[in-house]
C-alpha cells in the first residue's frame, strides 16, 4: 500500500468548492461558507478537516473534533477524546488505502476516538481496530457508535457492567 500525505485543510473558497464533490456535504460546510462570505472567519483559517490530495484533487477527507473531558460519556476515566466524522473517500479512489491512512493519522494523537459507523461501514471500522459501543438511545440518539481505545483507556459501559 503506498503511503499518503495527510494534511490539515485550510478553510478557504477553494477547499469549500472541493467539498462539494463529497456526498456528505451539508450544514457544516454551508456554515463555513457563510462565515467566510461574511468575513467572520479569515480566508485560510485552520479547519477541523484533514485530507489527502491526489494529482491536485482532494480525494479523501475527515473531520476531527476535540471533545472536552466534561462531555465524555464513553470512556473511563472520563477524558478528552476525538470525534471523527465526515470520513469519505471519493468513489474513484476507494479501496486504495486512503480511508485507512486518514484513520491512522487520527490515532496518532493518542486520544480515544469515537465515530458513527454510517452507510454499512461497520466492517471497515472493525478492520481499523474500532469496536461497537453498547447502544444507549438517550446518549447515542440513532447513531451507531464505534470507538478506538488507546492503551490504558477502557469503555465506561464495560466498567458499569462489572459493578
Ligand atoms: C468507507 C471508506 C471511508 C473506506 O475508505 P477506503 O479508502 O475505501 O478504504 P481502505 O482502502 O483504506 O480499506 C481498508 C480496509 O477496509 C476494507 N473496506 C473498505 N471499505 C469498506 C466497506 N465499506 N465495508 C467493509 N470493508 C471495507 C477494505 O477492503 C480494506 O480491507 P483490507 O485491508 O483487508 O484490504 C470509503 O469507502 C468511503 O468513503 N465510502 C463512502 C462513505 C462512507 O461509507 N463513509 C463511512 C464512514 S462513516
């Protein structure tokens, strides 16, 4: 598998134009566009998106949000973690290792990661070393949460089960 260069994406009109190629283009991107147009954020501001360019085209992207420990309801002990969403590889570039490259990049932060396995992607997440979390309707609200645990971190659910 070739190694890919993952970079943090800048918020600018060019990046937002590239985002339109992705299926999961929605409110998050539109609100960035509005903020840029209203000069609420600067052109070239840092974004929570990371991506891989191939031949000058944004071929894959993901969004990573740092969630503060006080909002953690997944891990034990409660701690800061990463919410990974909007992972998407454009169709012509799928199954060439780009998705795994982005997920490996996210793991390098050494924080637990939580994602929502959409579009029947559970098998992909399991290959990436993620595990499903016991569904809690009140906490997970229709999501299919999968998590990745670094060393010395366990799941809150597992601890509660033992009590
Ligand atoms: C799911 C997705 C992110 C995977 O990225 P990718 O670059 O195609 O995946 P990779 O090439 O890194 O594949 C890594 C492994 O996962 C497997 N895999 C890839 N997509 C899969 C899927 N949808 N279901 C099951 N396994 C999958 C690959 O076969 C590969 O297995 P191997 O190591 O045994 O060969 C990508 O296909 C995609 O964007 N799909 C559309 C959007 C989507 O479903 N997003 C889900 C994230 S919530």
